[in-house]
C-alpha cells in the first residue's frame, strides 16, 4: 500500500513532512505501508511570508492545470496500490485528475478543504473519494457545494467544524485538536485490507 500525500500551495514544507510522518507512525508495521509526498513545485521555495504570497506564487508558477499534470506524471512513476490524500489545492488536483482519468492501481482518495472543487462539480470521480469540507469559506457557500455534490457516485462528504487550512501549521486557521483528530481519522479510513470504504467506521 502506498499513501500519496498531495500538498497545498505551500508545497512540501517541513510541517507537511511532519504531518505525513505522524500519519505513517499510526499505521501498524505489518501492513508495510509506504508513503510519497507530491507538491506543486519542482524546487520548493523558501518559506512564504503569508498565505497570499503562497497563493500568488502558485498561480504564477504552477496553476491548477499544471498541478494536475504534475500529479499525473508523478503517480505514473510510483508502482503498486495507492491511496491519495490531498490538501486544499492538492485535493482539488486529485479531484480533477480522478474525474478526468482512470488511475491504475488507485483505490481511492481523501481531500481536505479542496475549495476549487466548486468549479468542477460536473466531474464525477472514477474512484471513491471522501471530501472533508470546512465549516465555512470566505468566497463561496460550503453548503451549496455540499448540495451540488450530494448523491454523486463515488463521493462521500464530511463537513468538519473547522476552517480551511486546519491541518496546515502554516495556516492562520491551523487547529491543533482537529489536526490530531484527523490524523487518526486518516488512518482509520485507509483500506489496509485493500478494499476501500469511504463510509464512516
């Protein structure tokens, strides 16, 4: 089993690496799970001063479409059975790729507060995806997004009580308690028996 962590606009930061490592520490060793980190940048930039700086850099140097292409290319280099775990724009890239392509050996995905999905609600993922939505967003109605996606094949929706970025220590919306809860939740939802169940356990 390969866990593929797909980063947000900040990229593969030290805190993102730590999150992924902590998730892996909660997986029993007998499952021989491995993990890979995928970020939007070929060369990780120095620390961004603000979320706006990170967003501007991402738009100018990568773009949503560019991230989807990079994600697809990197997944092709990783053999074996995979689960994708995306955060923010990383989750949006996962959603778009899973809606447009059939990903060989990918069992499913989890996407945290992936707000760009609101522009891609006509896509239907070709594998099971669990969306963890924030409680609210500044630029759109989360409830409307939830309604647009409810009942869609292969999609399970969970609306959290936290704001966009709650899993990112670089974000002003980082929530330590939510971070700990969802690190455990990720492990609970990983199909270590290789039969993906996106419903609550």
